[in-house]
C-alpha cells in the first residue's frame, strides 16, 4: 500500500485553481474503515463548493480548504478496531451526509456532508466511519455505482419520499423532470421502472376521460408517465431513448408550462423535480396537478427572483393545494431501499463521460459547462 494519498483540493476560489496535493495515508480508528477509491461521480454542488458559492445552508460552518466531491465507489482495504459491518475486500459506496441514517435531516447532521464541510472523496483513499457506507450493487461497474449517492437518492426521495418506507413504485403518476442532468435522468429511470410489471402506458396525449379511468381501474400497475425538459433536442432524443414519454424544448417553447398542461389535458404533473430554481418555480406552480408535489432540488436558473418579480408562494401553493418540499438527498435507509429497487429492475445509471484522476479539474469544468446527459465520472483506479 502506498504511504501517501493523492487528492484534489480547493480553497473555494475557482474551478481553475483546483490542485492535486498529497497527504499521509490515514489509519482507520475505532469503528472506521479505509477505502481505496476507484470511481467518483460529480454533482453540481461540487462546482459550487469549488467556486465558493455553496453558502445557502446556515448550519454549515465554513472550511476554506477542502477535498471536493461526495460520491464514490471503492474497496475496503483496512479495518479499524470494533468494526462489525464490513470486511477487507468489500465493495462500497459513500453516503452523502454521513450521519443522516433515517428520517428527516436536521441541523445536527449538516456538518457531516462529504465534500463540504467534511473532506470529500476526490482522492485515492479515504477513511470512513463504518456507518457511512452502503454495499455497492454487484451488477454495476465502479463508474456506474459511483453515480448513485446524490443524484439517484435525490430522485428516489423526490418520487417516493412522501410514501411510507417500502411503499414505492407502480403509482402511475405524471412526473415532470427539468433538465437532463444526473438527478433528472435518474428520476426518469426510476419512474419508468416503477411500473415495470408490464401494464399499459397513457395514450398520447392523455385525455381527461382515459386518465381518470386508468387512475381508477389499473392504478397499481401503471408505469409513471414522464415529461422531460431540455434546451437541447439532442438531449431530448437521448431522453426518449431512455424511456421519456414526452419531451419539451424550453428554448423553443418558453411557455413550457402550457405545453405540460396541454399534454396532460389540464391535469398537470403529479410530481415535479424542480431543479431550475427561482426563475422556473412559478412555471412549476402553473403546471402542477391539484394536490401535487413540487420537489425543490436545485437552482440552475438562479437562487433569486428576477428583479421586480416576486413569486407569491403562499397563494400559488393554496391555489391547487400543492406541497412544496425541499430535498437534501435522503437518509441511509432510503438509499438502501433504492438500491434494492435498482437491483430488482437492473437499472444501469447513464454515464455521460469519464475522466482520469489527473483530469479532475477538467471533469468539473465539463460538468459546469452543462454539456452532459446523465452523470460525469472520474475514474480514480
């Protein structure tokens, strides 16, 4: 085993200033394990941390220099005293927030997010507490498996989080996805697999009569219907190949909320994965179904309303008795529940592009450019 760890570090002063550094090889302590990292997948959060822009959580104390990234797949190479959950050679995935094991995340968990404020995983090795890992699916490659901790879990909780633990899939709802990044593509795969018992799909377009008949008669066996947005026709074609039922180019159809209502015969989307932020939220409210769920996940369009424009969330939520829920990933038990679902349906995450470890900065720059469909992965070993 080498005596040092190679790792990317950021002083949160720009993507162009990311650098590789070396540190002593750590030794796992009580109830800790050492993991040799094989693959790391990137999230938009990682670019924000590197640029000093991840500052909207008041419960996180600033840590100026940090190893970025939170999602990895690797092999346990050493075990500290008192470890009972793992053995050397086990293939594992990191959990994003190391102490969030079940239920609602709270302020006491916020200091334990990987990649900020805790040191992240864009490194050759890292020590983890034994509770901060889950078993990697055997049927997935290291690169595929590394994509699951944030993107897939966030999508899973957005679609299934308001259902009781274990009561997932088969609900036959209309799901609206914004963009074709990691969360949206994972949401597309989860939604389409949720009805994989072979039932029909909605007619095109969905008529009010057929919609309510289907909801009443064969709800339990219906696959979710997915509408996905992108500014790229090429990416929309890719989404179709993955299973999207309807696609909308929001550049050529800027009033995309009207198109969603048209496609659903004025029913709207039952579940929306809202990744656009302040400047798309109003549109989401305008095309959500009565009693629907808007999951507030990201803010690619910005964190603040346009100057002079204010989204009256109180009135918009009341108008159709809508639930607006913020999502910060999900707990470990939901991750393990999701992994069982992935295993059952043999879902293979979509990897857009892979980079070598020495290309870590280039990989983050590519992610920030928005040219990807699905996930961007750094192959460490």
